[in-house]
């Protein structure tokens, strides 16, 4: 997968959880998960590369918080509209 994308799970019209898929090899699987904050987990592939970010409380997450984690992971930062689906409901 070349580009990252956000997948949001909703319950009763409100975001329940979200997953930000990072650019990675098509068949990359998570082999390790680390807590990055109270509401964010980072999944890593077999080579130690970050492959995704799980957002467990979408209503509480900010773009600044996600970008801080992306910066630590040496990933491209998000534009605010990339997380807009979390506030859509």
C-alpha cells in the first residue's frame, strides 16, 4: 500500500474507534503493538516498521497528538482534514 488512509468504525452514528493505515508492504502484518498514549496504539511489522495507528477514543484525539506520534515515527504529518471523519457525527 503506497498511501495511508483512515478507517473509522461507528456505533449509533458516533465514531467508536479508528485505524490509520500507514504506507506499507501489501501483506504486512502486525507482530507487535505499543501504547503511544492513553488513546493511541501503534502497530509494527516484522521488520520493526510502523504499519498503523489505532485510535481507541476518537472523540478525544487531536491532530496535534497524532502528528506528535507520527513525528516520533518519522512519518509524514497529517493535515486536519485527514482526521475530519472523526468529528463528522
